[in-house]
C-alpha cells in the first residue's frame, strides 16, 4: 500500500493543506507496419503528484518514483513559496459520492490476444477496398487514479481504455479511421472498412473552384474546430484573464439557438466520465450554452476562489507538475437532429491544421482531408484538394442542422454538422 | 534471454522546472522529477518493448528478468525487423554560457516578470509568460556492448500578449529556447515586440484567399521545410508506403536553388549527442539542388529502405524511439530580401508561425502564419492577419523562385505518434510562385 496517509500527515505539519494524486496502470499495445505487427509494447506507469497550500500559496510537484515522495513533498512546498498568494477557501471535504465507477469494464485485462484481434479485424475490413494498409495500432490499458487530501477526501477510480486505428492508401489518397472505448465494443472490421473506403473513394479527385459552398463537417472535423476554439473560450480562467471572445457574453446568444453545449461527466460511453474532478470536487452536469445562449463558464477551485465564483467540478490533471487545471469531462454538442446528407454539399471528413486556428478571434483556415461532393445522401465525387477558411464563432452562429451520428472523440461528443456558404479555396 | 538477437536500454532521469506567470501573478513555479526507461528486445521477428517508470537502481538480475519479459512481449510480432549497421560515437554537448540550474528559481521568476512587464503597453489586456527548463541524464546501452552517457539541459521561455478593442481580440507572442544555457536575460524587447504586434493586429485586414505569389520569412519558411519536406522524408513513413517521397530517391522534385538539410549534430535546439539507438548523428541532405538525395533513418528503417544513414531515432523519455527530424533547414541562396519582395510584385509576405501539419501519404501540407503584409507593386503595404498556406509536396519545391542570403533558426517542439521532441527549423526568406493562400475574404 502506498504511504498516502504518511504524505498527508507529514504535509499537514508543513502546510495548511495537502493533496496527493496518484495514477498507476498497465497497458499493452502493438503497431502495424503495413499489415504485419512490427512491435509490441508493454508499459507500466506510475505518477505521483503532490499539491500543498500554505497561506494561499499553492505549490505542486510530481515524480515517477514511488519512493521519492519526500523529495516531491519538499519540492511542492518550495514551489508554493514562490507562488503569488491566492484567495483560498480550502480543498473539498468528502462528499459521500457513489463509488461505482462509470465507463469502466472490470473484465478487461491487458491481453495481447485482444490487441491482435483488433488489428486483424481492421486489416480484414480495409481489405474490402482496393487500398493498402500503411500503418495501424491498437492498445488496451487499465489504470487506477487515487485522490486524497488532508480534509479526509480519499477517492479511487478504476479506468479502462481500448483504442484501435488504421491508415490506408490508394495512390496518393489516404484514409484514416479510429475507435476509442472503455470496453470491447469497438468493431474493428467497420473501422478498417471506413479507412479503406476513405482512401479508395478519394482516389481520382477533381478540382473545384473557389467560392461559397454548403458543407457537412464529419464529427471528426467538427470536433477539431470546436476543440481548438470554442472549448478554450469557455474556460473561466481565459474569461477572467481577457483571453476569451465570449468573456462578456453571459446570458447572450452566442451561437445558433439550434445548438446546446454541455459537459456531462456521467456519460456512460464517455472516455472521461467521473463523479469527482481532479481536485475532488463532485462533478455535475454543466450547461455551458443552452439553445444558443451562453449560460456558464467552467471553473476549478483556484479560479473560482479568485473571482468569487463556484467550482463547476471541471478540474483535470493537465497543469504543470501534474497539478489540476480547468478542463472538461465529456463536452456534448447537441440539438435537434435531421438528415443533413441529402442536399448537395461538400462533405469534409477531417481537417489538417486545426491547431493553427486563432483561439482568441476564432479565425481559421485549414486544408481539407477526404472532401467529397455529396448529393442525395451519396458520396458523388472526391475533391482533390481544397482549403476552408472562416471563423468558428461566426460559423456556429447560423447552422443548417446536426446529423444523427454522435461520436465520442477524446473529451468531446459531437455529431456531424451542416453549414451554409462556407468559404472554400479550391485549386 | 533465449532467442533475443538484440536488445537496448535507454534510461532517462532528470528534473523539469517551470514558471508560469499570468498578468503578473505567479500562477505556478516549481520542479518535478522523472525517471523512465525503455527496454527493447528483438527476438525472432519484431520488437518487444517494455517501458518502465522509476528504473534507477535496477540490478543486473532484474534487468535480465525484464529482458525475458520483453522477449515474450514480442511473441505477437510478425514483421521481421533487421537492423542496419550504424556509425557509433557521441558528440560533445555544447557548453552552456550560464547553467540555468545555478540561478535560483526566484531570480528567474523575477526576470520573467520583467519581460512580461515590458509587454504591458496600452491596448494590452492580458500578458502571459512561461519559462521551462529540463535537465536530462541519458544512459544508453545495447547488447553489442555500446554504452553512451550524457547530460543535457534545454531551457527557454515564451511571452504572449493579448490586445483587445471593441470586442475584438488578437495576440502576439515570442518564444526562444536553447541548449546553450539560460537565455532569459536582457530579453525585455521581445516582450514589447509581442505586445506591439498584438495591438497592430487589431487593425490588420483579414487576408484574401486564393493563389498568389508569397514571400515567407525565415521562421515560416523553416516550418515550410519541416512540414512540406521533412516529415515525408522520415524513413518509417517511406517504409510503410505512406509518403509521396517513397521511391523518389534521385528524382528532381524542386528547383536547383533548393537544398534542404536535417542535421542533429548542429548546436541548435534539436541537437542530440547521439541518437536514441546510440547511433552517431550527422547531416543529411534530404533535397540537394532540387533532387531527392536522402531520407532520415533509424537502424530499422535504414535496413528496410536505404538511402541515407542512421542517426535520426529520437524519443521522449520513457517512449520508444521513432524516426524524427532534428534541426531542419533550407540552405541560403544569393538574393537580398528586398529583391524577393520586388520580384514578388503583387502577393503577400507571411511572417511568424502558428504551426503546421502534413498528410505525407497524400503529399499535402498546411501551415499558418502569425501575420503578414500585402505586397503591392513590389512593396510591402498593409498588415494582414490569420493567413495560412497549403500546398502539395511534389509540386511546391518547383515553385521556390528565390532564396535570400541569410538563414535564421527558430526553436519549437514537433509532435508525432503522441511524442513531442525539441526541434529547430530554419531558412532564408523564400519567394514562392503560385502559392495557395487561405484567408477568410473570398477572392
């Protein structure tokens, strides 16, 4: 048993409050070179992160050495001594939470046979199309996350995660598809088929001229733009620091009334579902934008205390030294659904360069991956090469409907979306 | 260890220090510790790899057990991996003019606050500064008896300023990273220039999209070399058939003025004393005067593909090595920058970088400038914002018309396969004809 109590006891003498966060786990994975497994990896990992608070000064440190906790504790205290004091009203107390894990499959164990079957299934699926597999991979991990603090919080959560992905090529047309789940419900054959279809159907693309086009963004493409621009603009920290375009728009209409955006930490199929956030605050369903109206920003404890707000249970472990920072669990983009593939449009599977969007202004211009002209619900013709430019906030201002195909992509859950008259640069 | 043809162990331990300042508040500052090892074993077919945290103190007997386990992990592999011979030997880590570890974190925080303060000018609503320092001690050994050990410290900083006017937000930023020691002293001017650019961008025009001539500054031209050529020359992508440069060795794909090089032995941010397989690092001319001259390799991809030398296997601590770029650049030409602008005539000057991405199999890349200027009648005129550029690898090098005389390198991190490694990119100013520019104003 790891000496969590000892860290808390010793830390409590030296600081007002102490928090210990440990993640440890085991994963197996394998990678394909073309259709053969070229390497198999087994990883054992351990991470300890300690946070101390003394007179409002917050310190953090992390270590991969389980025996090195005293060094880590001292480094956390030293770190706190440099920090600017914060208005601080304490770490959370135990909240009597339901201890049943969400989105966890207790039957999963790291097993190479599962990996091999996932890879084989994807290769079989891709072989339905005239393409070559270039690479692929599958992984399975089980992990335990433990959070304890000097106020008596002691939470532990098991997690399981399965991934599978494959890349294909026909001529110079590429296809990529992936799946993620907490359990073994991935269908590797259909993942392979989709990657095969994308490369195969994109072969022999035609040029299009520049101009305004109606487009359908697949969930993957939509998630890229939402993740790069909309999500950071909803962080309380960015809002109060003057780094969010939505900062002064609470209660106002900021996007199409057909769209709602909320964080659902209890989602059964979510990859980041949890009943407590990264600093032990109970999570909640958080409505960020309801029918186009901006309702809430997300907060962790530090930002909430500083600006007289309440934590929304949105802390995740992405900060320096393994510390908590504002993030999200499963952000869902929702609204009325309809068939959005029927009318003519350019369908966009993915985009290249979403991370180069301007997160403040929302302006972006990206290269399109697997664009097709669609009509009557069919992929009519592949487009050889095109860019799309615009502004994420303006793009979401008027939309032409959400598809019926929700997809979990990292910590986002989004459908495809239809947009009118987007600026496409052809060649 | 029965049946193991080859093994190696790469153990990296060390510490990382950071300082994060947001609007003059020290949000966090401190030190964390890491200790990771990767054990690779090659048995009958492919790699069995173990990654282990907290490896320090592992005894020979324990290592033997781990190697046995790595051998068993490899049982599911089917690809027969061969390793090419590689030159061995380690280069000296360049000396540091001032070891960052000798300066207290308090003093470093004070300097960062002064840089941040310099960015606080009229029109700026937020400033953010960060400092990072990472000290790594690396030990490599393999079953052939190779043993290398070195220590390296990488440090640097970034400053970002946000300007606001009438609900509109823009940002300017500067960043510098180094392997040559503490680089934050006397850099207040960079804080100010980030702020001035953010304010200027509030008045900049949105760019007009379309096909036009473009001049790229050395930072963006470096990203161009990295995205448009570097990734597609990586031996693993060539081996998988996922690069348009596969099978193109010896072919002309660009104008004779274009030479593009990757060199991990240069004392720049992507420097490695030896690569992650203990191979000697050296210069690779990927494109020599417009012709595909070599690929970047690990020992495995060199054996499978040929055309080059090993020495570009790189890894994050605790991760298996991948074929990666290091210091990638376009060799300078003979023109003056003014000549490029004049020759461009009507088009756009693109400056700074917000990053880029490539699909090497399809041969299409995209990258984004931080800002730019219209070029009208051979002169730079109005400032433009949010402009990106895309292109096709096999055509684009033909469109380089001129290169200026002076090359500059810029530092950054490059992501691949979930791993981020330090790199530098560089180039002179370059003139591209017929570039596809993405802007939000219709042509």
